[in-house]
């Protein structure tokens, strides 16, 4: 890996990321948000959440919009970094959809780190059903700011 990518350009300071509780996914003050609760395991560097869809989140009739699923996967990886005290934002996100998510399906979202350097975090996440099958999986590259 190119070591120069791990260093901030000369004169550039780290960016501060703040939680004002208005995040679309987890913010309790966002009237249009998902208001999801997350659970952190600091030792394992994992983050989990349970998502119960609502009608307004569907794309086709009774099928939750793929953008909502992608957002959940992105959030579980980004929030993991944030809760571990790492200021990082998503630079790349790849999502593979396995099965459609119905309006009455409960989803279990889980994210973890694969590799960390001083400037880049590689992470993976999955969204699974109660029976253990996968709805979607994702990988991301987060950049420390």
C-alpha cells in the first residue's frame, strides 16, 4: 500500500465530526429519520442494529427501497468508526443485494472493520433476516479526516 496516502497533506488539519442527533439513520431529533439504535462492541470492533421497516420506506409495493438498505449498511460501518473515536467518512461503498426485503421483515444489521491504517479503514457489513439468510452485504473504504 502506498504510504503517502496515509498522511494528511502538509498544512491540513483533521476535520471534526459532530453528532447533533439529527442523523437520518440514528438521530432521535430527525422527524423524518429512521431513529435506529445501535449496539457497539469495542473489543471486537463491531456495531449492530435491528431494523423494522415501515411502509414509507418501500420502493415497489411491499418491498423496501434498496437505497434504504444501502444507507443502513453504510451507517453501521461509519458509525462504528465514529463511536470508536475515529473521524472518518465513506469514500467508497459497494453493496450486493441478495434478497428483497419485505415490509414485514425484521433486519439485523452488523458491521466490522477488516483492516485499518492511519488514514484508511476497510469495513464490511451485512443485513440479514431472522432465519440467518442475507438480504444484502457491503464493503466500504472510509477515509480518516
